[in-house]
C-alpha cells in the first residue's frame, strides 16, 4: 500500500470525488455544489493523505485574511480535519499538520482552528494554545413592523450577486474576513439561502436567523449600525445575539463564548499580541 500527500487538487475530479466521499462519511458535508458554483477558490487548499488513489485523511488550509480595526491581518484557518476510521492511529493527521506548518512558517500572522472535544490533547503538540472569544448580546424592545427585505438566494445568479456585494463592501464589524467570498458563500449558497436581508434605511445587508424572538445576527454588510439593523426587524425581536464583534459595543452585554464540543486554538504573533482582546471570529467563516 502506497501513500502520498496531495495538496490543492481542486480540479482533479477523482481526488475531489474521494475527498467529498470522506467529508460525507465524517461530517455529512459535500463540497461539490460549492465547487460547481465556482466558490471553491485558491484560498481553500486541502492537504490529504492519499492511499491507493483514495483520500483517507485531510487537513484543509483556508486563507482567512481579516480586517481587524481597519488593518488587514494575514491569517489561516485549519478545517475539514478528518481521518477515515479505517486509517486512524497511523499518524496521518500528525503528518499533515507538520506539512501545513512547514509550508506556512513565517508567512502568516497567525493560525487558528476550532476543535472538538475528542482531540484537545492533539493540537498543543504543534504549538497551539486555547484562546477565548467574546460574544455580545442584549434584550430589546422595538416599536414598528419588520422593514427588512429578504434577498433571494435561489440560483447561481443570486449567489454571484451576493459574492460581489461581499467582495466590494465593508462590514460594520471590528473583525471581518476579506478576500475570501468563497467561504462566506459556502454557507450562503447552501445552508443559509433564506438568511440574507436588505435594510433600505441604512443601505445595508444583514445575514441573520430568527428563532423564537431572538435575532441571531451574523454580519452587517455596509455602514448600518447594529441598532439600525436590529430595529428594522421589527417588534417580533426581543433578544439579539451577535455572531461578530461590533465596532460600537455600547448597550450590549459581553460574555465569554462557550460552544458545546468546540475549543478555539490559536498560534502566531497576531494572537500573541492581541491576547485577551474581545473579538469573535464570525460564525459564518468557520471552516
């Protein structure tokens, strides 16, 4: 049995199909629609152990440059970390992590990932440390009706329009991803096609979910303030949870973010220099 490490094989139909089979098996995810819609760009790079033509283990690199307080920071996020159950215990994940870190040493400002509870002892072996994210929320009382307009996300034409908006407009957030509309569209073209809204009063777009009177606000695309955007959703909203860090936090309550079976790991100079600062990496940029 021969194994090799294959990287960045997006346009290799056989390897991409094998990668998708493994992602389906481990996570119930398939990247083919994302690829066919043109959103699998050069900034999503799988590193895979291939055994007899089949992808049996993977660590993907996502170039997730961030606008942080007006400055662009070069970060990568590691995701789609998986090993076929028949090939576990062979050191493949370690092999891939070493390869990724070798390739990016000294080339980025930081590396981060979100790990499940079964592998918390693994990442510290490679210099990763746990870190804390902070989330803002508040209760609200809103007079008036819903003034948002749902933005259709039904086909590739709609998806391309949204990608253009994301690529050309800033977001009203202390930290947001730039130069990688593909990762946003991984969510917006598949799982969140009914979650994009336009607010005419402040010429802004919102990505949001509404659950039992709670507005889960993922991002604001444009200059609309959180309060302008929140109020546009009308009197149905009683609570607001932000999945990003607003520029203006006045009136919001800050809490440490604790998600079930998820631990935030970081390394690199950006995270060392900004340790303890109250940012949250947008939930819709998790890979």
